[in-house]
C-alpha cells in the first residue's frame, strides 16, 4: 500500500505538471490562436515591422514567434525565461521555422537580463503573477526601455479570487489589474491603455483576460 501511495503521488505531480504547461506546448498553439487575439495585442501596443520587443516568460515561444513574424527581419525579439528546458524547446521551434530575429535569454528570477535603453515594448503575459521580485523586475524593464517605451502586462483574473488579497490571488496563479497598476506607477510608469476583457483564457468564462499598457516616464 505504501508503494501504491507513493506511485499515486508521483502520478498526480506529473499530471499536474503536464496540465500547467500544456497551454504553452507547441501542439496547442493553433487552438490557442482561437481564443487569444494576438493581432489586437500588437496593435494596441504599437508593435510593427522594425520594432524591438521582449517577451518575458516566453515558455516554448508561442508569443515570441508571433512577435518575430510581426516585427520582421528589420526588428528584434528578446525571448526570456528562467527555465533552460523551455528555452531549448524554443530554440528548436525557431530552427524549424528558420526564424533568426529572436535572441533567447536565460533570465534570473529577479532580472530578465535585457539590454539597456533598447526596447520599444516589453510584454509580460501570464507571468507577472509568478514574480516574487516584481518591483526589481519592473525596475529592470524600465531601464531596458527606450524613452517613451511601453510595458504590456496581460493576465487572467479568475472569478473566484476577485477582490481578494494580492497573496490570495497569486496563490491561485492569477492577479487583478488594480494591484499591477499601483506597482507600475511606483516603478515609474504611466498607464496609457487598459482593457478588462480581452477574451477568456482557454475559452473559460471564469478566467477573463485583462491587459494594461504603461509608458516609461
């Protein structure tokens, strides 16, 4: 029975891990395109051919590859993650697609290691709620942006944790816009646009996507 119990625990942990990463796997990207309006995100952020952008929390490259196609060969994408295994998959995805305008960066948990005063736009999608050292990261992002550069934060707010404390929300792998707005202002950004409804994450009505765009002051 003890062995059975240990086996069950291992299975649950592996299964949970697979669930948590499935939305980022390459074979899920086509389905993800049906519920994530990438073009609107890029339009709202003013990302165009020739833009220099970063994708913090890039995982296997879903957004980074969309960005690479958007900015073209005259633009540049910096794809950042703290896990080397994800970045190794991203490198293979880039190679398969012959994409050469993406620089892959293994970031630190408190520093995305982006070049200073270089970027037009930095996107943090479904990752901000995982950041313990979010003020340090915002400071690094601020330094990496050109004057007037933009930070774009997208998150999903789960219905069951609306109005709860920041800790309760992040424990549920979610966060509300009101907390992020306050932190951006403290970090030296000024809000220029937001939307509270950019669709539903994985078509789940209890996970509404919001987006906030702020400018470097």
